[in-house]
C-alpha cells in the first residue's frame, strides 16, 4: 500500500541526529518534487493509507516516531482520487506546511489545478486554500482544519468560502460561502442535481 500511495521523482530531507538516537524523528525540512499521490477509497470504506496510520498509532518501544517537521513542501505534485464509481485528478499541486507536529495546529498553504472528464463537458479549475490543520496524532475522526480560507475558480466563475472542517473520516464542513450566479447546468460536469435551480 505504501508504494502505491506515493512516489516522487526526488525527495530531499534534512534531519536532526540527536532525537533520532532516542527514536524520535525531527526533520528540519522535507521537499517532494513531482510526487504522484494516489488516494483510493475501497468499497469497504477504508482508504489505501489507513494501514499506515494505524501502524503509526500503535505504541512500540522499537519504532521511530515522527515528532516534528519544521518545513514540508510538495512541488508540482499530482493527486489521483478514486472512490467506487468516481475518479478525480488534481495537477500542479503545491503544498507548504510550517512547524508540523502530529497533534498540533499546523499552518498550510495549498494550490491545485483541478481537471475532470465528464460526459456533459470537461471541467477545469483552480483551487487555493490556506488555514491550519491538526491531524490529532493521525486519529482521522478527531482531525480538523481551522481558519480555512478557500478560493475555487471554474466554469468561468469563482467561489470563495471561509470556515472549517472536522472529522477527516466523515467530513463535517462548516463554511460561509460567496459565489457568482450558478445553475444546475453549470454544475453538470460535477454532478447531476435532482433539482433545477439558478
């Protein structure tokens, strides 16, 4: 699962030796260049990275644990998201994390080019988001995003939202949004609405 989860052309990392001798991983910086990240949700409801998180959460005296990353960056990445019956592609992904700790609020900045092939027409757009994320020691039910500011541009229109997200396993979005005029036809490349609206 790890190999199918993420691959990268280059990975640069600098680390501190003293904490490593105590089985504590402290990285000064991590840079992934042109990574390909594949997120797969199986019919069981589990994701392809679930086993990685479960292994991390299990206590072990012999296991090195990630405690801190001062700066982490993804450059020109690609994310494929697959769920039963659906597939999405995100390109030109740029992500920056500052002062990451598994159980602390971490500022992030994200830029993504979005592309989806649909029967009605092709949809392309761009997403920019910033805020802070707390992975709650990789307990996905308690993980959350705070102070989220999001801008999404597609369909020759723009969408802006502010708010937060709780529970990464079953996301609960709380957003205040502003958008230009939209109709059910505009959203057809994303999903078929049971209602006609404008």
